[in-house]
């Protein structure tokens, strides 16, 4: 089913250039309220019903409906169009796929508005807008209003038309006063929650990763605070005062030296057409592994293909990681990145963990997490060497697990 859903989502929903039909559709969405769309639909229905011999009442209703809309167009320009209002300071928060984003904007009114609502118009197919409640704004007021955007998939979306919709006097039409610029909505991937990561220290290649999981070796000299005790922490790092105060163990946390840590690499290449839909699962697994490494303070560098993503440290590292994952273009039917050797600008000095859709023999990579089934010669997901872990994904990733 995942392949079918990806196939449906990858079909373009709108042309790259706005034609006549798309212009009519946008006009229908921007200038008609839900009540106005219902009344206009009844007008078209009455025209088709009037084709039935003897059903003359439909033509009477259609004529009255048409005359009513003529009056509405006049009132639209007399009331809503003559309003003086602008949309300023638009902001939108970052969310994870499936969550609801909040779009906030200041509606500056230079004339009294009896009914105005904030909305985000002309959204991509994976987003849907929920208008704010109707409110009255007096001349000179500048309230901050919030509307909402429902998300369904990861990505970077430009909200190009955040509008203050001023309703005309009859409530059937509206005039959208749009924000002069655009604002980016980042929808983060839903991370695969990693409970434990035993694969990281297994085999000969695991010896390169093991020292970073030892706080006495990986830590720096600067004490930055305490955190709850985790299995594997050194007993000499216990914070006795916090233990005595709260009745549970806490561990001293030290700043990790900059640049020292595990190097995480996400390879977005998809050599086989049938594997392209697994790219989103690979991104979710990368997000989970990245958060697991950040929680332990051992993520030194992060790469997406050959591009290094700067990690500024602290809470900004998590933000930079998720921002970069959200901006990865999705694989589609017509386009996907082709495999190529990993060639970073500088040779990595620390162990490299690679996440991808296929196994790749690279001398710079120590361990690999491959999203997909192992070779047909074995159906055991844990088969293969200690350097490659196959994660078979059937329909969707579970909420959490062990790697």
C-alpha cells in the first residue's frame, strides 16, 4: 500500500504555469465563501434540471439566482473592495508531518471591518487551510490573528498567499487582501524512535563508535549541567546532590569537543524505481538516529549526500538537522537522484554511519543502515556482515524499535 500511496502522491496536481482552468479555480476559491459556492452550485444544477421537459421551475430559480449574484458583485466592490486593510508580520511555526501548523499575522485596518477572516489560500495538495474565526476590527486597530494549516507529508512549502478575507455585506463573496511576500512552512519528518542502537557497536567496525558512547572519553572539560541517568553512564559522573534532592540518579553532562563525534550520512539516491517510495522511510530513520545521537551529544557532523549541514550546537543542532531533512526534494515517478560515490569536501576523521536505500562499498563508510529487504539469497533481516543492517519496511515504520 505504501508504494500505491507514493505513486498517487507523486502525480502532479497542478500545472507549472497557471492556465485558464486553474485561474478560474483560484478565482472560485479566493472570492467565494462556502455559502456562495453552495448557491453558485445550485445555479448550475438548476440549469441542468431545466433541460428536463416541463420542469420550468428550475429556470425561474436559476434566473433569480443569477440576478442575486449580479447584485452581490456590485456590493463586493462597494463594501469589501473599498476597505483599507493590510496583512503584516506573517509567521508560521515548524511542525511534524500530520500535525497542524499555526499561521499568525497582524491585520492592520485603516477602516472598520465588520467581518474579516485570516486564511492561507492556494496551498499545495498535501496542505489544507482552516480559516480563523470571523472578527470585527475597528479603524486603527491591528490585532494578531491565527489560522491553521493541516499537513499530511514532509516537505518545504512556500505559503504565497496569506490573506485577510473581507466578507461582503451579504456573506456570499469576499475580497482577499493578500500579504505582500511569502513565508516558508517546514514540515518535519516523523522520526523513527530509536529505543536502543546495538548495531552501532557490533563487529570490528563497532570499535570505532564505541568510544563515543563512553562519557569519560567523549566528554570535554567544560561542565554544562545535569541530565537523567542513562544506562552505560559512568558511575563517577553521578551528580550526588541532584540524586539526594530528587531521589533518582542524574549524570553530570560535559560539553563535547567541537567536531568530535559520529558522522551521520544520508544517501538520497534511489537506483531502482520500486525503491523510490522508501526514501521517506529512510528520512524518518535518519531523523530518529540523528535525535538519538544528539541526545547523547555524540553527533559530530551531518551530511546529505555530499553537502554538509552545519550543526551549531545545543538546541540549534536539532533544528538544523530537521530543517535540512524537511527540505529534501521528494522522489517522484519522473525524477530521483542517481547513485554516485560519496565525495565530501574533506576526508572524515571520525567514524561514518550511512543511511540509504542500497548497500554501497565505500572505504569512507564504517557502518550502513539500508532501508529495504536484504539480497534474495537470505530472508533474514539481520544477515550480512557487521557493517550492514537491513531494515525491511512493509507498509509503515512502527512508532519505535531497536536497531
